[in-house]
């Protein structure tokens, strides 16, 4: 096994460049294919792909890759908006399709559903927290009463992480 001196002998697992570029080209293709789609429907198409890809790679060293994907997606969506409104100014496009959240422009749209204004926001892939994989103790077995408390805590953390009501479970 060769080590990369760039990381001082440590093995860092990252999403491959080919997979990242393929994912970005798939997103660009999806955006180009749906030029006339309303903003809300475009967001509904892109969000599941972003969530799935980021959840797959969230255990790797992927923070820079997530930021890169978000940057390229922003440019693709900006190009999409410019193509839809070729005679409008950059300021008009920014005000119509983007909202400023904590210093970051976020692609969003509005839709009226049952007399309520609903806002649809594009999932910010760069905000996905990196969660390291925690190995189970080698001697731990569910049949050994000595490890019941340890396995119970692991199960509780796993359920809390995968739950929609995560704050309630972790507060208990």
C-alpha cells in the first residue's frame, strides 16, 4: 500500500473525481432537460438527488467536494435562470430566484397551496455534516449481558440519527 505524503501517511477516503464529475454532469443534464419547468418542480427534481448523493458520501472526507458540487450547481442554475429571462438584469434574476441565507445565495421558489404561500428551497449540499463511521467493539454480542447497555446506547443513537424527531429523542 502506498501512502500519499500529502496527508502525512494517513489514508483519506474521498469521493472519486470521476463520480463527482458524473454527478455534476447528471445535474446539469437534468437542468438543461427541464428548461421550461417551474422553479418549484425543478427543486423537487433536484433535491432528492442531492440528498441521496450527500447521504451516501457523508461518511467520507467530502466537505470540499460538497462545496464544489454546490458551487457548480449554483452556476448551472444561474445559467438556467439567464436562459429563461435573457432580457432581464442580473439583479432582477437574483431577486426572483435566489434568497440570501447567512451570506449564501440559495435557489428558491414560491407556490400557493390552499391559500398559503409555501417556499421551496434547494437543499444546500455544503451544509451536510460529516459523520464518521463508529465501529462496534469486537467482543460485543447481543447475547452477552455485559454489553446490553453498550448496544442499547448504540441503538438509541442510530434511531435518533435516522428519525424525523431527532431533537426529541436525543434530549431524553
